[in-house]
C-alpha cells in the first residue's frame, strides 16, 4: 500500500536541513570574508611581492563582486520588468488579483479566517531564528 506523508510532516522533516543551511550561510560567508582580509594583512608582512599580491587580491574580489551584482541586476531586470503591467491602477490591483486567481469575496474571507496549524507555527518559529536573506 502506498502511503503519502502529510505536508505538515514534510515541513517538520525538512526543518533541520533548512536551519542547517541558513546557519551555514550565516557563518561561512562572514568567515570567508574575514579570512580573506586576514590573508591580505599577512601578505603585507611578506618582503617584496606581498603588497602587490594583496592589492591584486582585493581588486579581483571587488571586480568579481561588482560583476555578480551587475549580472544579478540585469537578470532581474530582464526577467521581471517585462511582466510588470504598467497600465494597472493601484486601486484596481485587488480586483485584478481576485480575477487572476478566481477568488470570490467568500474565499478571501475564508483565507483570512484560516489559522496556521501548530506544525506551521513551529516551522515558522524555527525558520525565523536565522534570517533567510543573509
């Protein structure tokens, strides 16, 4: 017999991995940056070429970071902006969303009345410990 786990069980099962990944991002990214800075400081103490290598490393890091920011902005501009409806009046936004999703006033009220399950609250609490946008 094929048994399917409930969505709440899957959310709770995925919780440790999600927390581990967020903690990894919160710890590893600052660690890499600090270690790179410390390595450049140590290279300055080397006789001769240490200063040149440190300048080259900093220039390389700054250039690659700037390039990644530019690529990210261009990709978001190319993927998001063409789909934005500039003719939509903000007052009509609520009606347009309801029409697009086929929502009635009763279904909107039902969504507002629906409360989060206990498992959803537990997952939300642990997900909010470490920010996702690090």
